[in-house]
């Protein structure tokens, strides 16, 4: 198994996995809009030149199936990426609105926005493989830190991150959920 940047043909599987996280985060945008239109919006956004250049959609593949994904970006790009979503609302049947209510990333880090493993491949080391691949992509972008948020209600994920070497940085609230902002020095 290899971790590589996602291709256009991977996007349908990538978006389906991202929806697992969006559902858990209980984002009003995700919960209050037609799921098919949300899928179209995410697909158009993730296939945009901005996302291709300013973010990294990393996938672990098993037999040409996306077994897991890590989506991240340099923290300084967060506003640019959020703005890109706004450019695609006119292409779907959803009124323009904020998707993410609060900032998540610190400007000096490669921010791991999303890590998710396809339920068919859980407990096979996919998440660990993805986490171990991230420093390479962060370093390619000239960054020396990786940051992420872990939900206070997700101790299993927190144990995994700490086992890889992530440490406490600060507490943070996003969309009314409490998170620990953890960092890994490269």
C-alpha cells in the first residue's frame, strides 16, 4: 500500500469518506442542505485548481480502492481554501453560506484537516500509514510542524496521534465542539 496524492478519479470515493467526518462534526451546513448538492459542491471544490495547488488530498489505496484519506494544507492557506468553496455555490442548488464557522489551522503548520479510514479497511493500520506519510508532504511545502484537532470525545484517535508523536499545543472550539490542537515537530 502506498500513500499518494488523490487523482480526479479518486474524488467520488474521497468525498464519500469526507462525509463521514462532516456528519460527526454536525456542521450546520452539512446537516441543513440536500446531501446530493453537498456532494456536488465538495466534488467541484476539491477538483479546483486552488485545491490541487494549495492543499494535499492524500489517499492510501488497496486494490484501486481508497482505503483511507488524509486531507491537509499549509495553515496559511486556510482562508484561500475556504473562499474557494464560495466560488462554487452558483454551480449547485444550495444558497451561498459559510461552511466552516471557525478557523482551525495555525499559519505555521501543515494542518491535518481530515483523516478517515474506509470502514471496510479499519483496524488494518491505514490511519497510521497515512499519518506516517504526512511529514513528507509537509516538508515538501517547506513546513516543520504538523497540526491537527482531536475531539475531546474521541480518545482512540487521540491515542493514535500521541503514539505517532503529536503533543498538546492548545485547546480550541470549532462549531461548538471542544478540541485539543495537537502538533508534531518534524
